C-alpha cells in the first residue's frame, strides 16, 4: 500500500513544487534549473559510482564482506534515477543520497528492517545428487559420399 501512496504522492508534490517555483522565478529559469540539476547529478553519480565500484573490487580482492560497497552502489544508482527524474523533490532526494553519511544512515535504517538468510563467498561445492550435468565428449562424423537418394518421406518437395 505504501508503494501506491508513493506513486500518488510524489507526482503531486512535484506538480506543486513546479507551480510554486515557476511562479517565483518563471517558466524558463525553472526548466533550466531542472536540467542543471540533472546534469550536475549525472556527473556526481558517475564519480561516486566509480568510487563505489573501486571499493567493491577492493572488497572482493581482499575477500572482505562486499555488502557495504554493494549497498552504497545500489543507493548511488537509485540516486541517479531520482536525479534523472524531472522534479525538485526527486532531485533533492537524489542529492541527499549522494552524501555518504546520508547513505550510511539509510543503510542502518534498512539493516534494522532486513534479515540476511545466508551469505557465502566463493564457489559452493555441488553435492552429487544436486547435479544434473552430464559430462561427455562428442565427435563430428563426416557424412559418407553416397549418391543422393530421393526424399525420405519426412521432407516435402
């Protein structure tokens, strides 16, 4: 139900903000401001996304828990989607998510409401009864040079 509420509330908030800001500064400055926040947000997302990817690679190469870099990357990706969505409310939420302390607070809030069932690193050995892969070799057989016979009955001519 809360997702439905968000899909109704966010556009209404955006429309109200567009009307208020457009009334204060005019149509073209309002549209310019929306485009400017999208461009600035895209460059910030690119820079922070590259940093999050480097942190993830470092965690994987050091065999550390990659949960935090993955969560930061996911929140940066969500911030990018918010910044590319036209509107002042979504831009504000996107810019807030680009602040590392805000992301850490959101991750703590989400961690209280989630439970990880299991976490493993590295390949999991398959049990013999779980595998449905059959190992085999194949050889291509060259067709013999027989004179071409008529249709076999399975083909149409």
